[in-house]
C-alpha cells in the first residue's frame, strides 16, 4: 500500500498521467456522449418530502464528479485508519505520511462531495437558492461529520507539542476515523432518507451508465494521484526534518 | 512465580476509584463545574425559548437541547479532570503503576460516568419545571442515556488524556471529540425522538442497537489505544 521510497515519485507520476487522461475522457463523455434530452421516465427522482417525482434534466452531470469524489473520500478514510494501525504496529514514518496525506486529500474531496451534493440538492429538492436543498438528510450530515473529522485530525496534529505525541495522536485519531466510513455508507439505510440508494436505478440510459463507470475510474485515478503526490511531499518533509536534526 | 509479585488488578481498580471519589468529595471541582455549566445551559436555553407555545416542536427542541447540554457538560468534566492531573503531574505517576494502562482508563471512565450521571440528574430536575420536560413518561430513556454516556466518555477519556497535557487543550478536546462521537449523538437523538413521539420501543430499537455497537467499539478502541497514546 505504501510505495517504497524510491518508487513513490514514479508511481505518482504514472497515476497523475492516467488521472489526467481519465478526467479528460470523463469530461468529453459527460458533455458530448451522454444525451441532453432523456426520454421520459428515465431521469426522474423522488422528492424527499412527498412521493412525487421531479425531472433531473441535465443536473445529473454533476454526478460524474460527485460519485468519484465520494469514493475517494471513503478510500482516504480507510487509508487513514489502516495507516494508523500500521504505524502503531511498525512505527515507520511512511505510515504517518500516509495518514496525513489521506486526511488532506480527504478534506479536499469531502469538500467537493459536499459542495456538488448541495448544489444538486438545491436544484433538485430546494428552490434553487443557495442552501435551500440542505435538509439534514443522513448521508449529507454524516459526510459533513467525516469532513469535520479530517479537519480535526489535521488541527490536532499541529497542536501537539512533541514529535512523539504528534505521531501518536495522528495514528490514534486516524484509527478513530475508521468507524465513520461505515456510518456514511449505512446512513442511507437509517431513518428517512432522500439520497438516491443506487445510481443505476436512476440513470438507466446506457450512455450514462458507461460514462459513470469511466468517471469512477478516471476521476478517482486523478484524485488518488493527489494522495500519492501529498505522500511524496510529506515524505520529503520528514526526510528534511531528519537531515536537519542530524 | 513472578505473577504473584504483580499486585492484583481488582483491588487496585477499587483503590484508584476510591481515590477519585475522595479527591472529588474534598475539592468538589468536577461536580461544581459540570453542574453549574448544566444549570447555566438550561437557563440560557429557557430564556431563549421563553413564551413559546408548548407544542411538539418545543418538546423536540428541549430534547435536543438536553443532549447538547450533556455533551458539553461531559467535555467540561473531562477537561477539568485532565487539568487537575496536569497541575499535580499526577497522570505520569498513574502511568508508572505496574498495571496495564487500560486499568487507569477504566477508573477514569467509571468516575467520569458517575459525575456525568449526577449532572444529568440535575439537568432533568431543572428541565422538568423550567423547560416543561416530560422525563418520567419514558423509563426506557434511562438505558438510552446511560448507553450514550458510556459512548461519549469512552472516546472522551481517551482523547482528553492526550489533549489535557497541552496548553489550550480544552478547545482541542471539543474539536476532536465531536466528529468521532457523532454516531452516539445520532443514535441517542434518534432513540429519544422515537420514544418521545410515541412510536414506541420497536421504532427506537435500531437506534439502541447502534448505541450498543458504538459503545462496544469505542470501549474496545479506548482500552486498546489508551496505553499507546500515553506511552513514554
């Protein structure tokens, strides 16, 4: 999972290149391949309060960013927890770098998920005005909490006095992030929810299904390459600190 | 034979717990700060909503307000306990004991739980006349409250042991504790709502289950990680 010190920049470069291509293809597909006008009945979603359906028109295109960003946030949460456990077991600095880079990118992708999610909700469930779609829906709320937890980890880390305390706190809090991911993923099953359970129910047009799959891989590659980039950056910072101490 | 040289854990647990109670009964710092804080919360919330009609919305608001009071009272108590440890350098002495640090964790958890429950009793006593809180209609709430307390404190004691050593750690504990204890908060408010809106125990059951899972998970994490977080 952690690339070796010598391989990390190469892997990062490869991931970034693939991610860049993936994003380009996704953008092309989402604007020129997916249909503008969907035949009636394929792009309808149920409103949260009543049972009536609304037409999504073109607003569904935001899913091609929203979905991969959500998957990456989940991945970052898992990486932080795995990094925390691995650091406690091995005490290798590389795992610290992994936890920190996962939290940093998780913070960014979490923000993308929340923003795109609320933009879409404002359009689909609200009145179109900013914030009108925020309805304390479980998935939305739990995602916000996960985002706050990523921020808390980075703030706590900075506040620690000694390097040892900092490393301990980072690892322990990374582990505590772990249980939040199942909460976000299960949130649509507890209580009343308006978050779509499955996009394949919603987006039955074959072009959209294909684009969704390409977007999941392509955009995720780009976002994961950010984790790798931050990882290299943090490793470099650790090595500089070591050289300065020596 | 080396095992016999090691003192038994249970008497040590009792001795440490008795020490916590003796100190608290002499100084009364935790109970006064948590209790006063809770009283102030009720008064401020009450002032904010005075004159409102006592309808369903009001009742639900009171329930939410009481959970917020509980959560922050717990943070106040944890911070005060950590500050007392720091001032007397007591915590490092505790970590030198020839026991697993998990024992120290359990002692702190048990004592804070007692203070929090006393604070909550005070909260309810005040909220019944001041916020027209109808507590006694739902005896099952006692279990929900206790389970939620354990969940909040299980992680609170763990994190407070690290933030307590820092200057300005009080604010940090608030920031650190809220995101990770939100599952408990979600489950507690969900169960409270189900019980008080009259949907009955069946509706509250999934939330109680979630509370149980959170308690078990957070306790296990606390027991495992407390020693690691405070080593050296």
